[in-house]
């Protein structure tokens, strides 16, 4: 991309304030945190309910960014950069992408549907890349923002585009159609995803079809209910029933295809319904493009599972591994490097990178751009694997070349990696998963997968209920409610939360050692930890006169000035905090005390989740208003005030004061059924089947023979038990796990390191994955069955269970 000022103005129909008329831009950004922002960046200051890109403009100017699309020019930025002023910056981003798309005239494929969009896109890229230079949406960039950013990745060398588009409500698709301008459309499965955004399924279908208004052909499974909406759109259909343009007879994973006068077979590497249907969508595109049956059969036989996630794993020698070992193209490299910056736990950043494919650039130009990305992201060490990258980056600082993955593995020395964050990014043909296996910390096969997309979705849900000026503190105590504190804190810091809350000082110190710089409050500080807290710039909660005197004495000894503290009031919880009779003494200690500064005053609601105690909760809020107001008046201070927890945010929005504290809701657990519907599941606990046995009627399973078979029964043993945090009370038929999508009751007592489940009539084998909790059973369901709360289930998962963090 090389776009001049005049072209930008033409694309945006903007009014301008220009300081450099001859400037050109070569990339677009919406993220002020990206290290890829530079003098050639056009920054769109997008505005959301709780975030405004205009806030970061002066900071970006200081970093060298010189071109901005804005709704207004911030006062301190006027005259310091080029500004293109528009009414709506998101609409401008989409309009700019549509203008840019219009500069190119090669065919473009658009994919939409409820499920399978990303899989079909990635498989088409694999199937067609031997013959085309393809630009495609990176990962699952299919939103109102993701689609234009994907299209802006086109360059002059591309000759085929494949973009996916997703919508969650009405009116969105008509904004994406002029951005993609597709020639060929693919409609995948229409299911229940995002049903809540539409009045009915019919409305959702109608909305999705707006993507195909101007296509030359639409590929879909024969469906009269859908086709009645198509009007003048030409279709190319397939069916299992013999009434379509292409008819398919299926026996498990073997397809017999009849098209025109030819019949041919395809042996797919998958047998599940979804994968088969997605494979057929790809076959239809190849037929439309004129591929012969032999080529189609050969290439579809080579399809593979697509890994759509960037995963964060614990590595050897105190390393952190970011696993993106299934693709290596220029667009996805940019995304992976931004993710590396978000999730780094060490100053030292290493990348293991294969040859880069499907960029559209000639090798010299491509690797100049790759080198610029690596340099701009402050990568400490680069291990290049592949003949092209070894040659092209030979002069890059701290570059270590290997011709093949096997050559690297043969020379691999684990001691060369220590205290660093390592991004492993390679094209599928390089088999970098073998490198990941060597680098990741060895633990047993039970893992708790944490969905960072869901974490941010839940964060934004609660943010949407806040006033724009209300600050947000997020609790990451108790090892992030069992999910892992460093990685969650990294994601929260990246999304600009105002405070992080921990229970004890050592949790805060661990965050600082992991590179987290967001302000941290210790909610249960011990006097013995005050020195360490000061050393790591961590702020204490102060809840008693004795504690306050101890901290003031230490601050005086260290000659501190206005060290931030947080005063807790006990308005009815009766756990920690100052009560009303102690306020006068508290005021006396704080008055004219320059060693410390009251950063916030807060209290804790004891029953915000219980409607029957609403009067008591309102009484707590009233006391807090009165007592905190008294402190502010007599001390002449204006600190942050906060009382609402997760349930309080949902049930008492009128009491937001200056800040709220988000806890369990971030992790996908709400106390109100309607609230719960809006949240996404964050943690999925998975294990594997170790062994399968068949027992006869009258035989028993486990300790104390608590399960007795009444008939011939299949039993699977799983490597997870109460030492991993699974309550024993969940055993003996009370609870279940999910095996191959079906409920498998827990048979007998849960052991320390194992449990047994009844898999009779479930199609599975040893080594298959098992879901212990996630969407089903949820931690809420388990907690209700056991008469406890979801907090106890989540925080009870042992740290010996490996955490894997991923981002779609």
C-alpha cells in the first residue's frame, strides 16, 4: 500500500487540517498500543462506549505517527499532524477500505454463515494457493472492524481474495458488502450462533444474504427456504438428495460426486458432518473455477485440522511460549507480534519463524518488511527456519538460520532458552508443533484452557453498563480465580483497566515481575509485607487504625511522600474496615499527613446478588455515601470512591460512584440468569481417556465398590482427581463429564489423581479428549448441584493443572 494525501481525502470525503501535503501512508491502524505504528501509519481514532481513540493521539504523535482520521482534533494535537475530520470514524474506516478495494480488479470470494466460515476460508487458501497469489482474512477477522482491516491488506501482487464476514445483528452486512465487493459468494451452515441479535432465523438469513447482492454466483447447499430470498442471484448448489447442480452421495468420509456428465470420488480425511459439509463448499468453489476432478480429489484428500488460536503456554526454563505454529503469512505475522507484545512476561522476546508465504510481495520486498516488523517490535532473537528466510535475513541482528525444522531439532539445546517469551510461528508444512512440544513445560494431559476472547467479551459487557467516566478495577486474586493471574492481568492491562486487585502482596509482586505496570491494590495486606509493597510500587488497602499507624510509621521512616493508600469502610459486611465510631480517629491520623495520600475510599457489599436483601444493600450504599462524604469534607480530599462488585454492577448501576470492582463476572459467572446469558464461558477443563475397560454385571469400580454394574458396562479412566481440584462429592453418579458430545456419568468415588466414567453406548477411544467442565457442565451447574458457589469450583483447580491461554 502506498496512498497519498489526495487519495485519502477522496476516499474519506473528509475536511482536513494538513501539515504535510506530500505524506504517504503504507499501513492502517486502530490500536494505539501496537509497536507497528509509525510515520507511514494512518490511524483511525475509533470511538466505543468505554474507549475513545482520540485520547491517545498526542501520545501517538510523540511516537512518530503523523496521519489521523478523527471526528475532532484534540486541542493539544492541533498543528502537529495531518488530520482528516469525519462524522464517524468506523464508517470512515469501512469507506476507506471500500475505496481501496476498488483499486483492484481480481476475483474475490466472500464467505458467511453461522459456522464454518474460517475453516472454509483457510481450506480454500490451502487448496487454491498453488495456482493463485491469495489475500485472505487473517485468523477470524470477520467483524465490522476486522473486515476492512483484512481488505486493506491487499497489494498489487494478489490475484484472488478470500474474505469472511460475520454479523451479530441487523444492519451490519450492508456495511460490509461494499467493503468486500465479492464476485463469488459461499453460504455455509446456518445455525443458532448470534440468534439473540435477530427477531427470528428468517431475519438472520435475510441479513446474511445481503453480502451477496452483487455476486456473479452464490455457492450453497440446496435449500428452498433460503433460495426464495435470492431473487435474481445466480446460484451453484449441491445436495445429498439429487436435485442440485452438484449431487453428492456420502458414505462416512467417502464422497461420490455427480457433476454434469462426470462422476468421481473423494476420500476425505474427516468423517464428522461439519467437516464434510465444509469440504463440499470448497469442492464447489474448485468446480466453479474449472478444476478437474483429479486435482479436486487429490487436494481435498490433503485437508487438515485448522488451528485458529494463538495459544499461551508455560515453557521450559521459566519461558512463556506463544504457539502459532500453523501459519506464516505477512498479515498473520503482524497480528502475532501484537499478541506477543500483549502477553510477554519477560523483556527478552524471541521468535522462531519459518519461510513466510502468500504475501504477494517479491522475496526482497517481503523480507525487508518482515525485518522492519521484527525490528519495530524489539525482537531480541530470531531463529529462522527455511532456505529463503535463512538467506534473506542473514544480516539481521541476532539471527540464527536453519534450513529445516529437522536441522533445528537436531541441534536443539534447551539451555539456550531461559527467561524469555518465545513466539513460535511457522507454515504448516514446517511442522513447528514438534518445536512447541520440546519447548513447553511438561505436565500431565489435563489442561484448563482459558479463552482470552471470552475474557475481553465479558470485560466489555460490564463496561457497557458503566458511565463513560466510571473507572474499572478488576480482581485477579486467587491465581485469577483459578484461571492464571499473569496472563489475565496482561490482557486486562492491554485493554486499559484502571486497577488490578489482588488479595496478598506476593500476588502483586508476581504481577510486577511478569511485567505488569497497571496500578495494583492489595486487598488483604499484612504489616510484614509493607516493605515489599513499597519496593514494587503496590498500593495497600488500609482497614484499621493499627494498620494505618504501622504504614505511616514506615512511610515516615522511608521519607515517602503521598504514597497511595485505599481506605476501607465497613458498612455492614463486618469483615474488614473502619466502622462509624472510628472515623474521627481515622480523620485525625490522615489530617495534614503528607507521607501517604488517600487514593480511594471503598466498601464491600455483602448481598448485592440477593434481591431479598435489597433494602440492606441500599442501606450499605447510603452509609458509604455518608461516611465517605464526611471523610472527603473534613480532609478536603477528592479520592476515587467504589462499592460495587460484579453483582453490584449489574443490580445497582446507580451506585457506580467513581469506580467499580469486577470479579467473578470477568470469568463468565453471573448471579442473574439474564446476566449469565450475556457472558461467555472462559475456562474449559479438559483431560483425556487413559484406558477403557468392559466389566460384567455385578462387578464394581473404584474405592469402597461404590459403583456396581447392573449390566455389561464400559468404563473409561481419566487422569484427573480431587488433587486437581475436582470435588469428591461430584462423584458417585452425582456428576458427569462430556465425551464425544454426550454425558458420561462419573462412576464410583473420585480418586486423588483419577476418576472413572461410564461410557456405555458412547463412541470413543483411548486418547480422546474429555470435557470436565466448560459450557457443559458449567461451573455454575456443578456448584448448584454441590450446594456451593462457582468461586469455590474455579479457585479449587490445582496449579498442577496446566493452563493454556488462547486467542481466536
